C-alpha cells in the first residue's frame, strides 16, 4: 500500500463522516430539539427579568 493510497482512504473516510454529520444535523427529526436549544438563552433572560421585576415590586 502506497502512502498516497493511505491518504486517499483517510480523505474518503473523513468525507463520508462529514457528510453523515451534515445529514444528521439537517434532518427533520433534529429540528425540534435544535429549535428548543436555540430558545434556551432567551428563556433564561425571561426568567431573570421576571424575578427582578418581582423583587422590585416587593420593595414598593
């Protein structure tokens, strides 16, 4: 086995792995979980602002 053949096989394996990850990431089955994950920072900000509003109303 020539070193260039080895490099070619490694390149092919990595290409197949990359395409598999892309197909997995963009599949319709993953959309719901990715949408939920995208909303997490916004939900944390809402919780913090709501708790700050409650604290401010308690002091009045």
